[in-house]
């Protein structure tokens, strides 16, 4: 039993070479598409990161403004309470003066 080794013809090599070239072109086209998709996703990631930073900055600014407003409200409340206390003290002093005037009038 002898085994014959078949030697491919030049046209078979050419056909295989053409098929490999076509596959290579397809892979290169896919590579271009994937690179474009990667660049697009990187761009979207950068945009999202920028947006997240802006949102964080805005949230921090609003939190600071809330604290400022809260402090102002406490300050306003303190001022109102102080004014009420001073007003009550003024009324008490007016009553005292009125009583003293009555005593003076009765003493005359």
C-alpha cells in the first residue's frame, strides 16, 4: 500500500490566499468599527464623568446654601426672640413708669 502525497496546484494556493485576504479585510473592517465604538464609549464615559462632577458640585453648592439658609433662619429666629424680649421689657418699663407717675400724682 503506497500512499500518494497530493501536491496542491498553484490555483488552489491562490484561492486559499484570496479567501484569507477577504477574511483579513472583513476583520480589518470589524476592527475599524470596534475602534470607533470604543472611542464613542470613551467619549460617552468622559461626558458622563463630567456630568457627574457637575451634579456633585451642584449638590455640594445646594448643601452649603441650605446650611447658610438654616443659619440665617436661626439668626432671624434669635433676632425675633430678642426683639420680643426687648419689647416685653419695654412694656414692663412703661408700666413701671406709669405706676411711678401715679404715685407722684398721689403724693402731690
